[in-house]
C-alpha cells in the first residue's frame, strides 16, 4: 500500500475546477432606525432572524399498501466493492476541484447570492433528524443503520449550515403540492436509490394511511401519493446507457460493457417525467488499476457490432454526450426540470483524515471539521466534465442543474452504514473476524446526508 504522504502528493497534482451552486433567495430583514438630527451618531439596528426553527416531522408508523408487479430478489447488493484500491491510490489520478466563480450566480433576480455548498455541519438535536428511520415505513434495510444495531445516533443530528444564509426549511406538504399531478424520477445507481429512499421518508409521514403505495416493476420502483396524484420514482440505470449492468439485482460484473448508441430503452421510462434527477459517478470509478470500459457500437443483430475499450472516464464522457443528445432532441423544456447530482464521496481510506486505513470509516462518530477538506479519492473533476457537456443544451433553452453535494458530503466520514445494515450475503469467518473488511463506507445511513441533498432539490423546486 502506498504511503499516505505519497498518496496525497499524487492526488494534489490534479486539476482545479468548480462546481456550481446557485444563489439563495431573499436574506434576513434589515431594519434601520433613522438618526435623530440632533444626535451625531447613527444608530442602525440589524435584526437577524437567526436560525429558522426547524420543526421535526412527527413521524408515526403508518400502515401502507405495497404492490409488487415483478418481485425482485431479496438481495439488493452493493454494486461497488473495492478490488485493488491501493494500486489506484498510487496513480494519483484524482482531481480536486472548485468551480469557476462565474458559475456561482444563477441569477435569481434579487441581486443576492448564496452558495449553498459552502458551509459547515452544525450539531442540532432540536430540529434534526427530519424523520425517524425506525418509523419510516419505506426505508430500505441496507441504509437502516439504527435498525441494525448502530447505537450512536449523533450522525442523525447534524444540520448543514451554509455560510451567510440558510437553506429553506423543508416542508413535505409544500413539496407534494408542487408535485401534484406530476412525476419525479431519480435515475442512476444505488447511491441515487439512497437519495430516493431519503426523499420518500421525508414526505411519507405527511400522507395519511391508505393513501400511499410502493410499487416494484423490474428496474423501476414507484412511490405514489394518491391524494396529490404525485409519483416519486427510482429507476436503476447505473451507466445511463444500456449496459450489461442493467439488472437491478444481478449486476456486479467485472467487465462492464455500455452500448454507445443505445439509450432509448432507459429514456422511455423518464420521457414523460416532470422532474428528473440523474446520478452517475460511482460506476465510472476504477476498482482496479487496469480496469477499462468496453464500448459496443452497432449490434449483433444487424451484423455491424464493434467493441472498443476505453478508460473509465472516457466512457463517462460517451454516456453523458449521448444523454445530452437525447435530452436536446426529446425533452420538453417547458415541462421538465433536469438535475444531475454531484459525486458522492466514499470514505474507505482513513489516512485521508489522519486515521488508520485498516479501519476504513468504522467507528467514526463525528464529521471532519477541517473546512475545505477533500478526500484524495473523490474526483471532483468528473462533475466539471458533466457541466461542460450539459452546457451544449443551454442554447436550446434546456438547463441541467448540478446538485453540488460533493464537498459537504466529503466531510461526513461518520455517516456511512459500515457494518450496521442488512447483509444480503452471509458473512465469512474472515469477515466476522475483521469487521472493517466488509464495512460499507460508500452508501449513507438514513436519516442522514442524503436528506441534505434533497433539501437542495426542494429549494430549487419550491423556492426557485
């Protein structure tokens, strides 16, 4: 294993880029008292509204209907396991980034800017968590950490506080009203499913019993709120294009193949959506030093099949360009809002924050407090590439909003399931003897970090 010093030296060599964060709306009220003409000094009074009181959702256990059209296998396994990470770290390929300052202003008209992505985690046991993981009827077992024995619940009580402003307070009823007669679709991998589960738990407590349902249909999972005629979907498409990893259950293939010119099968699922949140990052990261992406052109049926092999990041670019082409041709810009979630960091190398690599993120209980921290294996440059490619849609009046959640998530080494989750495959004796060896430091406990990602999404949908 390469030493921490050489590892960080290699990572620091990457290029610097920036991730977009939009401005915030109207800030605190400034009220001033006029100075009496006889008095030389001017008295001004700044009324700071402070932290808006967050009202924790009263979450009660709800009975609910669940319909399974095509029942998936019980095992929803992690699609990403590290095979030879030490060799990857030695390459120093990771690029650390900040986004260009000119991208920070989306222009919301009030002349006031706020970059939500810049801030700090504040411990808040009064307004966090936003819901109870133990009482959310629709939570998935792979992220239900307290259900599976995690007793320290500090990770649930951290609130993201942007510098100089506040995120709009999440209101489930307002969001559901915004989604009335509409369809929100999360498209991507298990990290995007993690965010979808978070969103469902954030809204489901406000919906009465018998008026909500979860439906499984192959790669599509739907949450329906009948009173609002609103649907919140998750669709499994980890590489965005058609691939040999499209099975939502059996997809951990060593040799990944994408079909460069085939997206329609997946796109037919999100074509009529009113809001789409794409995510594709994890599956493009190398799991061993020589890992490559196979790219298929043409088809065996037509006799013109051709197979190329490219670097993983080049495959990512191929997929985004095809997605951009499809969006530019098919999307209704007057109906559909499009988001692309930023990179979700993993915390598998504890030396990044001064810990022991052998323990990964196991037993971590607090966020990293060093502002500006960037994990050496978090590739910020991939979101810069996404921003560049999606920029081709702007002349057509189609805007893809990047959800810049990378930096704030990078601080949260304490918020992963580690061993406190359902294990869909029986543990070996070796794993039981070495818990850190199978600790999940990629996905996120709920309640937790993805709730903040959804607060960003909520703010865009309801307040912008």
